[in-house]
C-alpha cells in the first residue's frame, strides 16, 4: 500500500460529525476524488442530505460501501464499532486497511472480529480538524506496518497536526486533545465573561480571549519553550498578572484541569464496553 491516496478507494462507515469533517477535508483538498469515495450513515434521510452536500455516494449499507475499498474509515460511536466490524468482516481482506477514529475501542477488539492479518489503525482526531488546525494521534494494531501508519498520517495531516503514539496512550490522548477543545471553549467563554465584567463589549472580549489563546498556543508550538517560562515573561514583579495568577492558584485552576483530564481518561477506558 503506497504512501499516497491517489486512486485509492475510501469508504467512511459512520460519516457523522467527525467522519464527515475528515471526509469533507480530504475531498476539499483533492486528496480523494468524489468518484472513489463513499460513505454510510444510519438514517436514509441523513444519507440523502450528506450525499447532496458532498456530492459523493452515501448510503446505509456498510457491506456494499466496504467491498472493494482500499481504506475503510470507521466513524461510528464506540459502542457500535464491534457490530459494524462484524457486519463487514467476511468481505474484508488483508489488502484493505481499517482506520478507526472511535474513542476507547482497542485495535485488538477490531482485529478479533476480522479475518487474520487485516491491518488496523486507530486515529484520534479532534473537532478543530474542521478548519485544518486539528490534532490527531495515530497508533497501529498488530498487523499494520509503517506504510499503513504513514498513509494514515498523510490523511490526517490534511486536517492539522499528526503524532504517532503507542496504543497504550490512546485513552490519554482522547482525554487531552480529543476532549480538549471543550475545555478550551469553557476557558474562552469564561475569559470573555471576565472581559464583559471589566467593561468590554462582548464581541471585543471574545476576540481578545480567542486571539490570545491562539497566540499563546502558537508561541508554545513554535518556540518549544516551556509554558512556565513563557508565563514568567508575562509576569512583571508586583505587576497585575501576578495578582491574577494568585487568584487562579487559589481557585485551583491547575489541579482542576489535571483532574478533568484524568477523569476523561478513565471514562475513555470504558466507552467501548457500553
Ligand atoms: N466528536 C468528536 O469530537 C470526536 C473526536 C474524536 C473521535 N471521535 C469519535 O468519532 C466517532 C463518532 O463521533 P461523532 O461525534 O462524529 O458522532 P456522530 O456525529 O453521532 O456520528 C456517528 C455516525 O455514525 C452513523 N451510524 C450509526 N450507526 C451506524 C451504522 N450501524 N452504520 C453506519 N453508520 C452508522 C450515524 O448515522 P446518522 O447520522 O444517520 O445517525 C452518524 O452519522 C466516535 O467513535 C467518537 O469516539 C469523535
């Protein structure tokens, strides 16, 4: 399987929010052609609407979609993954590759429901993939090789950054970067409220909060500097930032964020099992 999507047939089984984002991005970027791409959802009306929107074949028959596809992306909810894999299993061969974006579902759980030697990859993207600024972690199952990993990274590079991890880290990734946008939106919403409290119009407060978050994240990514050092550079002795930091420490922002990620990681271990 060459590290190139040209001419590859790709089937998205469960093109909901996340599957739909990846599918649309790959079409928009010309990595996939509408002709060689198809998708499934659970409901006929959704299939019709999605097909009209993306101009690709969308149906509700997983077996039909999976047959003859080079890459099968599984985008259904974690509790549905095993059913979908069992449904398509007898039509799958080791020449195909399965890429699951489902949280929590181990590659071994997928592999055990497939014929021997079918390569399985797990990918954990996040919703900012919608604008090409997503974060996706990728790991491989027992029968996948470096080429399968490279091809998967190539797919997800289109929608942001990609990192390869050991499968043992996938629940932690789910808790940090896949759920992470929700934490950041709460922080942004709170900062915007704070701006309103100190007299700013709401639209300006939201802009200041969002651009500041983006800017701080960009500095961390581009300098590679430790966030604590960057924070120190903003914190003038006896200035106003240190007063704000004291409030954050008293409100236990750090430990609250740590505990939130720990809880989400624990839940990520359970999701596949109902
Ligand atoms: N949302 C995120 O931020 C995020 C991030 C990383 C990973 N994920 C993973 O992505 C997966 C989907 O999450 P989501 O948020 O995109 O959920 P979603 O919007 O509910 O998408 C699930 C899709 O699966 C379809 N579906 C259900 N049963 C099916 C079946 N038997 N065969 C084919 N399609 C079926 C649904 O069809 P209908 O539309 O007709 O109901 C829907 O389009 C989950 O496993 C989740 O862990 C999500």
